[in-house]
C-alpha cells in the first residue's frame, strides 16, 4: 500500500474519533458509540463475533467426537465459547444494536463448509488448524485491536474473552506439536486452502472495522503475530512458517 492510501485510511478512521477533547481521560480518542454509522457497522461486526463464538462452540464439540480422549477438555473449551457469545450479545444490547445474523452466517459460510468437510472425512489436523489456530488467531487479533477503541462495557468483556482465546490457541498448538511428524503434510495443505479465506474475511470486515476505529494494518499485524507464534510453537522452522504465511497472498 502506498503512502497516500495509508493517509487516506488514517483520515477515514480518524473521522470517527471524538475530537471534542472531553477532559475525561477514559473516553478521549474513542469513537462516538451513539452515531447511526457506528451502530450500523457494529450490527455486522457484533454479529460476526456472536456467530464466530457459536461456531467455535460447535466446532470444539465436533472435534471432541474425533478425539474422545480429550473430550472433557474440549467440552470445557467449548463452554467458554458460549460464555463469550453471551458477553458479546450483551455488548450489542448495551449499545442498542441488533446484530445482523444472516450477514454473519454468510461471512463464515466458506470456512464453515471446509470445517464440515474435514469433519466428515475425519481430518482432525484440518479441523484443528481451522478452529484452534486460524479462527482463534483471527479472534485474538481482532479482540486486541478492539480493546483499544471499545466502549468501557465491551472493553471489560473483551479483555476477559481474549485470555480464554489463548487457551484455545494453546490447545491446538500442543496437539499439532505432538503430532507434527504425522500431520505436517495435511497441515500445510489445510493452511493453503484456508488461510486465504481468513485474509478475505479480514478484507471484508475492514470497512466496518474502520468505523469502529480499528485499523486494518493493525489487524493484519496482530493476526500475523498470533499465527506465526503458533506455528513456531508447533515446531515449524522459519522457512516453513514463511512458506505457510505466503499462502495468504496468492
Ligand atoms: C473464537 O473463540 C471466536 C471466533 C470469533 C471470530 C471473530 C472475528 C472478528 C472479526 C472482527 C472484529 C472485531 C471485534 C469487535 C468485537 C465486538
Ligand atoms: Fe471465543
Ligand atoms: Fe476460542
């Protein structure tokens, strides 16, 4: 991206900032949460998050069927997702926003389809990569950026949620690390098929995110940090990680 388009984007997201320098430290530099444009963008972003948490619940329950020995732990992780869903539902309610659930269902449909296909074929590695690595890293990056510009109510909830998401990411990392010698090929293939979908989802949400004062470059940066850290943790080397990350830009 060239310099002028970065400036444009900065201007775009700054226009939503409260500039009436209220002396209250806690709200300065934050967007105006009461405008129609904020609420309109929030109706889609909030729905994405609610749908994402519900699908995460379903996915961990499904993964447990392929990994019965971890069923108890996976059920515990799954239940956290329902708590997250309730938390984000409350965030929307608090702002007087109705979540656009049909939009969110469509937003997840491709990734959802790939997960379901992997599940029926008992491709556990693919299921774990999609849910416990890609979706969790996406959530972690989005929540980190959101915390910086959220209303006080949502900020508190999101801080609690993001800590849980690391537990989910760690679960995936640990299983994939222990099984890397047998699952590397499937991991790389699944990454090639699904990382581009995450990139598309990020592109798709960027405009609404900007209205919430969430910067796209920052979202991408946070995602790459969480994603690359996870791959490193699994025992992949730098070259393998670079190759896998490259799948995002085809
Ligand atoms: C897994 O635990 C949860 C999966 C959720 C995926 C969320 C993607 C987030 C997209 C952009 C979001 C901004 C955050 C705003 C929160 C109301
Ligand atoms: Fe979650
Ligand atoms: Fe999660």
